[in-house]
C-alpha cells in the first residue's frame, strides 16, 4: 500500500528532477492545494519507462510460460 510518507517524497523528487511541475491553487474546501503535471521531459521519461517495462514484462512472461510447459 502506498502512503503519504511514500507518495509526497516521490513527487518532490520528480519535481526536483524536472519531470513534473507544480502549481498551488486555492481551494473552497480548505487550504490551497498543490497540483502536479508532467513536463515535456516527464512525458519523455514516461515513454522510456513504459518501453523498458514492456521489455522486462516480456522477459518475465517468457520465463513464466516456460515454467508451465510439460
């Protein structure tokens, strides 16, 4: 389970790395809130990660399928 103690440090690191940008917006339901949006560099990093993930997933799927063959 992901907690605030995990999520906000990660978002902070992404902001420091220039992968997300933030904006404070007023809220009618309490204090101002920070909104996050991917930057162009963040979108490129996401595409690269997805490509790596698909390759990794394919390798794991291949191993798992080998284990189920008679």
